[in-house]
């Protein structure tokens, strides 16, 4: 009986050492993982080129149909006010990415929002300061591919 008890104590002690080694390994991996910089962003991870369209609200009237076509580094933006004759306009130019690689900035657009957050098959219009639009109408500012 004494031999069985000694064997049991020995085997438990071995598991403790094994568990400590596993815990140390997990902690070491976690520390390494925290120090690895994640380089994935919309610019290098999404198939963002293409045409995005949506109807966005306006201060007056029934809204505006917006269509933005993105190529490698150029854009074409078409707008048309709903139920307003001769309101079509087209802007062309280049765009740049913000430092985080998740928002495009349409160069040359003045007096109108020019920043769009790039998501999976979506462009979300940001406000004039580059912030997401919030509230009940926030989803109306999302253009879809």
C-alpha cells in the first residue's frame, strides 16, 4: 500500500511539472503573438476595386444616387439627385489611403464628403471630419458593390 501511495504521489508531481511547462509555453506564445504586428487591412486584404452604388440622404429632397467606381488608384464618382432634372454630375481623379489602410480619400473633392471606409463589398461614406455617421440613418450611407 505504501508503494502504491508513493507511486501516486510521484505521478501527480510529474503532471504538475508538465502543466507548468505547458503553461510557460502558452505564456511565451501569447507574448510573441502580442508583439506581432497585424499587417492585414482593407487595402491589402479585400478585393475593393469595382463599382459601388447607393442612395444617400440629402438635406433637402429625396436623396441622391451615388456611384463610385474604383480602379487601381483612380475613381469615377457619379451623382444624381432623385427627381431633379439635370442634376447629374461626374468627378474623376485619384484616391489615396489613410495610414491604417481602411479608408480611401477621393482627391479633388471639395465641399462634399470625400472619405469612405472600405469594407467587404461596401464603401461607407464618412462625415466631413472623417468619422462614421451614426444614428437611425447610418445604414443609408453605405454604398454596395
